[in-house]
C-alpha cells in the first residue's frame, strides 16, 4: 500500500511541475507582437495605415529604416508592415500632423497620425 501512495504522490508532483513549467515564457524583454493595426512611425509619431489611397503627393519626407514585428520602442522610422526602404510622402493639401502617404506598389496609401510613439 505504501508503494501505491508513493506512486500517486510522484504522479501528482510530476503533473504539477509540468503544468507550471508551461506557464513560464522566460524573461525575454522582446516579444512578438499581435498588432491591432498596421502602422509606420515617422518623426516620433505613429501613423495608422488606412484603406484609402491618395493621388496627389508633395514630396518624399522619409522612409522605413527598420521593419519589426517585435514589440519594443525604436527611435527611428519603423513599421510593423513595410520593409526597410519604403518611402513616406507628404500629401498635397493635408499637413503631416494629420496624415502622410506610404508608397506601396506604385500607389500611395494614406496613413493617419494617431499619437506620439513610445513607452508611456
């Protein structure tokens, strides 16, 4: 009977250890993000990529210098959607404090300014 109790206790303890080890993801400061929307960061502001395209642009104002789907704070122009080198443009008749355009497959997709980017 003692051997049976020992086996049951061992099985319960093993199950407990396996259960809690699955809950830990380590102490990584970077994690892959499940972003709520596509965006670019330009000049310290986050611009949400819209479904709208614009026809009239003014001039090139910047580009993506880092693509990342890792949640972190970067100090440069980056995106969770577009590759490095993707160009940003000002839009004719719209200030950059409202929106910018992103060159995408020969067209210009509108991105609307949301808020200052960075850890709060």
